[in-house]
C-alpha cells in the first residue's frame, strides 16, 4: 500500500493538481454548471409533454396539460434549442476572469465566434440553419469560446492594441473603446481561420469539431469509459484533490448534450438511442449524497457506538441530502485513510453500474431534464419522472452501506479504543498544585 501510494504521489498527483488549477478547465466547469437555470426553465415544456401520458388521469387534466405544453413550447428553443449559445457566453465570461479582460467584451466575442462557426447555410435556398445551436454544438461553443477570449487577451493585455479616451469618460464607453480593436480583430481572425479550414477540408467547422470530439463522446457514453472516469475521480479525492473538479470537464459537455437528445426522444422528435450519461445520473446516482456515496457512511455513523462518529453523523445527515459529503469526507476522515481506501474507490463506480443497468435494461426511464437543486431523491425523480428511480436510489444506498460496513467496523473499533483510553479528569482547582 505504501509503495502504491508513493507511486501515485509521484506521477498522478502532480498531473491532477495541474488539471485542477488549469484556467481553461476551470472556465469550462463553471460555465457548464451555470447552465442549470437554463435547463430548468427549458424542462417545463418537457414536463407538460409527459403529464398527459400518466395513466388514469381525467380528460380535463390531459387537455389542460397538452394545451400548456403547446403554449410553453417556444421556451424549448429559447433554452435547450440555444444551449450551445449559453455555453459560449458562460465559458467566455468565466474565462475572461482568468485572463483579466472585460467580461462583457468576452461574452460578445464568444457568442459572435460561436455563431460564425456553428451557423450553416442551405446552398439552394440560402436559408440559415441553426440546428447546431442546441446540444450538438456544445463542443464548438467550448472550443471557440476559449479561443476567442484568448485572442482577446493577447490583443488587449499583451499587445495593448486599444483606444484610450483618457480620464473623465463614462466607464461603459471607456471599456467599449478600449476593447473595440481586440474584439474586432479576434472575430476577423476566426472568420479567416474558418474560411481557410473549410476551403481545405470541405467540411463545415462545426461538423469538423463534432468529428474531432466524437471519440471522447463515444468513450464517455460507454459504461467502461464512465467507470474509468469515476475510478480516477475517487482516487484523486482520497489523496485530497478535488476529484470532481478535475474530471467533470471531461464528461459534463457530453452529459448536457445527452439531456437534449433524451428530451427530443421523449417528445417524439428523435429516434436515437437513449443516453444514460446525464448530469443527474452523475449527481444523483453515481454521486448521490456526495462523492463516494457518503450518505452510506453517514447512516453507519448514526448507528455507531462511537460518540465522535455519532456526532459527525448527526451533523452530516441534512447536508448529505443536498449532495454535500465533505463533512464525512474530512470528519471521519476518508482522505488518506487506508481503512477506507477500497470501499471509497469502489463505491461510486458500483453505484454508477447499478444506475446504468437500471436504465439500459428499461427498468427505469432515463433522465430527460436537469433536475432542480432540491433534497435527494426528489430532484432526480423530477428529472426522469419515473417513481422507479426511488427503488434504484434506495438500492444504491443499501449496497453502499453493505460495502462500507466491514471497513467502517474496523474504524469504529479503533475509535472506541481511543475514546475508552481517555480518562476523565475529575480534579478541582483545590487538587491542583501551582508552583510559582
């Protein structure tokens, strides 16, 4: 174990630390997380499209929900249909903070860059095709959102290619003129780049990016690829590195795009196979009650004879229902605890495998929405609209408790021995001698 730990400390941890601190990955992670309000609003038409299918509902209910679904349908294109546009804006904003450039200018540049790259034109009619504005264009939004802000950073902060209006000018006007040339040249450079690449390859830029990322999409959308990601994530957590922060950028773009695909399948607009990997799958199945299924440890601590463990369990039980497991992670502790190494490493992959089998077998419906951030398991249930998720969720918790149990009993025994060895000091001030 010591040799294994030394080997990982030498080779894996430096790489993971670099990835965690990487400004591009940080911008991608934060930008994708900011999508949640957009997807929540966009889920309303999908919910209404599901409600009429509930068996046994009266006709007035079916008619009312069908009508509401038709009325709210424009929300779908404004949110899910333009998902990649929001990705470009959010990633551009967060990357502008990393590169110290004007945030509004970065958002404008990112959106313009994405539209230039993702918009297609029908050669016969000249009609504008915006099909890549949704989930299928997310990778294009990520790539050119970052590139456009990087070019903006070079012109603004390194070349200082700006217009200075001097003091006394209102801030909005001052910022606009300071960033006028950087924004203009960033967009012009990308237009020339797009024209050159498409002339050589004969493939639209957005389609070329889609092909370049297809191996990643294909691998992440497999059980083996997902388990590998979760295995590395857990390994990093055990060493004290935020595993989710490092690994989330790898799967998050694919997961949000998959929600768009599943929603289209439910609405009858697509005949593709359902996608298992979605944000709620990773949050509420593979990571339910926090990374490592910390809720299972919390249950064991609540039932523990150790006073310290019982106290940690009581303090942690409510945060666990919001997916926050750090109190258990650091309070038990799990980090660098050799007793917890094996169950910690296996807990999340096993939970993911259970969820994957449940969806692939047709036992429960896939996630078609991004559920609201409300206590487990209700947010995930809303995201799939299938009560059988509750059964799968309970099974994941039960299996995780069984996985942790023998290892936890070892830790509990040591905790009880430590608590038993401490003798209570019953002395009073009169019994204490002060030598001055």
